[in-house]
C-alpha cells in the first residue's frame, strides 16, 4: 500500500480527481475478488491461512495497480 500511495500522492490533483471514481471501483473490486479467492479454500484451511490467501491476493493486485497508475502518470 505504501508504494501505491506514493504514486497516488505524486500525481497532480487533476489526475487524482479524474481517476478517483475508477480507483474507488478498483478498491471495492480488489476487496471482493480477494475475499472470494480466500473463501473457496478447503474446509481444512484455517482462518489464518484464509487471511494469508486474502492478503497475498491484495498484495498482488495492489502491485499490478501501482504499475498501472505509474504508467498512466508517465504516459497519459
């Protein structure tokens, strides 16, 4: 999250204003996708293991989004 925040805060206010609706949608989608990814784990999977799956998913999706935002900033 620190890296995506650095990219977001480095953007102009115009960029952030234009991207805010998309960013809010992405955040909701990330939360839903990662919860769903952790949910179908086998019954034997502990709550801690499910949380690890969810957090790993969020980390991966956030890294991809950070790259996307950085590219969009550099090449509008």
